[in-house]
């Protein structure tokens, strides 16, 4: 019987050791799983944070690019507005060569093409209207320099169309860029006085 007792004691110790090891292993696996889940959550949060940061940087870069293009396009439109308003003055028109008009037109078209790539649909539509208004200036200007041309009243309509399309384009750009509208700025300035 002593052998049986020793054998049972040995088997019990072996089973206890094996069972303890199994329990410790399971506990360690569960702890490792919890740590891995925490690490996955932390990693996911970091990735989301990096994605948001990247999206913000891309948005800022595009916003800056759009702001530059909108400003350049608006500057080109204003030069066409000046040309249009020269039509309605009673003073003689300064001679502008066809190549100068063509150069201004090419610059406006190049900027419009850049606008078509980076602008929103509303900005592109407003830009298209402004380009069409500017297109109406060319025949009036060249005919008024070379001959009697159309009546100044007709030129007045063309100049007003250019001006209103510029203001419309500027307002849409301001709205898209998150800036105050011109009317809000003017109201605030009037209330400050």
C-alpha cells in the first residue's frame, strides 16, 4: 500500500502541477488578449488621428491652392472690368492692340482652366458666367476703336454684366472659403461707425 500511496501522491503532484500550469497559461492568455485588444484600440485611435490630421492638411493645402487660383482669376476679371468700363466713358479709348487683348484673354482662359480643376461646381459655374461676360467686351472694344461702333449704352450693359459677374464670383468664392460675405462686412463696418 505504501507504493500505492506514493504513486497516488506522485500522480496528484504531477496533476496539480500540470493543472496549475494550465490555469496560469489560460490566465496569461486572457491577459495577453486584453493587452492586445487595448493595443489594437490604441493603434486604431492613432490611425484615425493620423487620417484626420492628413485630411486636415490636405484640405488646408487645397484651400490655399483654391484661394490662390480664385484670387488670380479675380484679378484677371478685374482687368477685364477695367477694359469694359473704359467703353462707357466719354473719353477716347486708349489704343490696345489685338495682341494685348489676345494676351489678356489667354491669361483669363488659363486661369479659368485652373479654376475648372480645383473649383467647386458653384465656383466653376460663376467663373463660366464671368468669362462669358468678359467675352462680350472684345467685339465692343475693337469696334469702338476702329469705327463708330455700337452705342455707348450697349457698352454700358456689357460693363455692368462684367461687374455683376465679378461680384457674383467673389461672393461664391468667399462662401466656399468660409469667409464673410461682402454684404456682412459692409454691414459690420456701417454698424461700427
